[in-house]
C-alpha cells in the first residue's frame, strides 16, 4: 500500500494496490470539496475582472462557498486573505481554501439553515448605489446588526427570521463594516446577481 495526500482537503488517504481502491479514487466528500474549490477559483478570476474599485470594501472582499451538507467553517471555502485593491486593481491575496473566512461562514451557516440551496455569498461595499441598484432589481434586502452585542450567527438568524420572504441580500445594519452580502446557490449565481447590481 502507499499513501496519497490531497492538497485541497488535507486528507491523507491509504491506497491498496491489489485489494482496495486500486484506482486511488477520492471519496464523494473529497470530490465535492475539489469541485467547490474549482468553482471558486473560476469565479474569483471573473470577479477581479469585473468588480469596480469603488465597490470594494476598504477591508477587501471575499466570496464563500459551502459544501452541500456543511457543518461548520471547515466545510466552507473562501479566498485566503481576501481580495484587496493594489494600485486600484483588485487582486486575490491567497488561494481558495476551506476554513479561510470564519466570519462569513457563520453568516452562510445561518443562511443554509433556512435555505440549504443558498450555499454561496459574496460581500461588496454597502453604498447608496448598491442598495438602490439591488432594490431597483427587485432583490429582497434584510438588515443584520452584526455589531449589536449578539453573535454573528444569532444576528443573522434574527434578520432572516424577521423577513417575510427569504432575502437575496443581507446588509450591515449599523453601517460600521459597510458591506452588502449577496447570496446565491453557487458562485456563478452570485456573479449573475452581482452584475445586476453593478
């Protein structure tokens, strides 16, 4: 037998040449994580090309994507180090990996609690322009108070549960972090919604 290390999932797998797993195939869970990373990488390449500099939050932006049965941050991938502006150009600071965006993971976890199909989220700058554009496009917006003393998950839960219909966008209630979180079923779905706001 020999071992094989998966760079994406961090799993060291034991392979048996003549008895078990002779093809060295990854499990279904590993396959899904590989797919999540691939879709994120493709989405990030599109985002850095189309994102206007004035709609990138000062602290940078990120996109998070969860596996279908995500249980926590370890099942939610994002860009390590976020995407930030350098000389007016949006660049990613690291590779997509699982566990890279804990803050976003807590928000996305609550989103999936209510609507498991909504597995992706991207944060952009909260401005009058982005709010008006989202509203004009008929997107449902809810406001979460992530700086009001409650946990991120609890604040998100309260915001979603108070909405009459499931939201398309979650905005920062007090404006301190100045972000608008665009939700979607996949990175491509989020990018389609982003283009409607731009």
